[in-house]
C-alpha cells in the first residue's frame, strides 16, 4: 500500500516561504519513498508568502506596489485580489511582512523604537484603490513594534502629542502620545470589512506582551524592551481613554509588534486565529481524511510553538484523526516539550553540522531536503521492524 503523506509546513523566517519549504520536503520524501502519494499544503502563518499562497490556492491575481518600508525607504510589496463570492466584490489579501517584514530591516538598522508599519497602511490603501470589497491582513514576520501606529497614520489617523502635533515613526514615539483623532481616516475603511489572520496567543502588554517576547528578535536590548513596553502601555491607555477599547491583553492584539491592536482599535478590524483562517481556504480537514502521515515544519521549535504556531496547530488537528505528525525545524530551542504536549509526535533539527546563522539561512533548502530524506528512511526502518514483528507472531 502506497504511503500517503501530507506536507503542511510554515515558512522559515528570512529564508524560505511556506511553499518553498513544502517543495523541499517533498523532494526529500521522494528520494526515500519514490512511490509515496504526496499532497503539499503549505500553511503560511500570516507572514511571508501569505498572499501568494491564498492567490495560488483560491485563484486570483497578484499586484505589485511600492510602499514605505520599515526603515523609511521604499520597498517592493504586493497584495492579492481573490474573486468575491455570490457576486460580491473581490477580497484583497495582503501580508504585513511584504511592507514591514523583518527581512526589510538591515541587520545593522534593527531598532524597533524607530521602525514603522506605515507601508502596511499604504498597502491597504492600494488594495482599496484596486476595488477591494473586503480586506484580509496576514500578521507575521514583522520587523516593527509600533502598535500599528504608522499603518493608521498612512490611512489618515492623527496620533497627537501634548502640543497637538503628530508623533513620529516607531514604537518609541508612542510614549509621547496623548490623543487620537480619527476624523481624517480614509472613509472607505468604515464601509470595508477588514479581517486579520494573527497569532491568537500574542498580546500587546504585560508579562507576555509583544515587546518582551519578540522585541529581542527585532534588535531590542533589555533597556529598549523596557522602553517599548512603557510606550505600548501609554498607547493602550490613550486608546482606552479616547476610543473606549481595552487592547492590552485582547487575543491577537500583540500580533506583528502590536499591529493587531492598531487594526482592531483604530480601523475596526476583526482579529481571528490565523490557522483557522488559512485552513478554511485549504479545506485542511478534507486533506487529513486521506493521509497516513503529516510532515510539518517551521524555523524554530521551542516553548512558543504551542502558542499558536503552525506545527502545533497542525498537530492538534491531526490528533483528532489519530494521524502521526513529525516536525522539521531549523533550530530546537528551550521548552520544546510544550510542542510535544501540544500534539507533535516527533521533531528534529534539519541542521547536520554546526554553522553560522547566515550559512544556515543560505543553505536551508539543502538542509531541508536531506533532513526529510533521512527522516523518511528512519521511518522505513521502523516500518520494516513492525512487519518483522508481525510475521514472527
């Protein structure tokens, strides 16, 4: 009987998109099991590759646009237009990473006190200009920590200091915020439903707030993390005072450096667990009904994996059907037991030798192919042992 394998990975940040990861794993599986029935279902986590994956899955068009990048310089971004259902207008799908992702922030300029989401707002405006009747925003792989302030300013929201002047760009500027003026907001926002696919476990402030958890990945040292947390607390205070919305610990409010909070409070967007959004388009449960093994993957497996990351969400869904799931990972970090508790059956790092981060990122495709091949060969050994044990009974 031919082995049926479902490959459902996320992307590897700053290296490979989810579709590229799926292709690499499929190549490795075929080296070990040439006759395997393989179905690829890359699961973008809202970050890089989100728009392309949905355009490819649903059918639609991809549109290129130049926007303001996270360090204030122009970057090439894109959004997709998906056909509307029942005669409604098209849905625009965009990933914030295309406009404000970490890959757009040079390593020597990674300072979340100054990076901005302004390009995300410009991307939303471009989608509305193209006739979008709905907007779906994917959150992930961000290089910012400004609470979506830059995004909102690009769409006409005025964020004012004590003197009534607009605050500047970056998360650090939120510490000067005293009031919010929505009177200049693009009027199309009020008539266009906006949904946000985000990590439901990320919150804006507090012990598990986005500055503390993800700030260091974006270049923040301990002192900068403290400044960012204080600025986001100020942001939340003003939002509650002026708009009557408490975003401090709302599910998803910390997505993409607090972009979730800005989208929800300032644009009236609806935040949703990203895995639920993506799998509705992929019809994931139908895929699981005809598979024997699931292989997932992500750049890192650690204690955060159980908090809304793709491998754990894939594993939870597969566990309902008693389908084994193994994960391939660039790195294995502290607290990995949480991922096993969440439903993963096994995991392994794809790295076969010590190497620097830049080298690992550059050679990730080769590492993935080889790791998938060797993992499948180990599974074949286990299958042979199981057969031998059955025959000797």
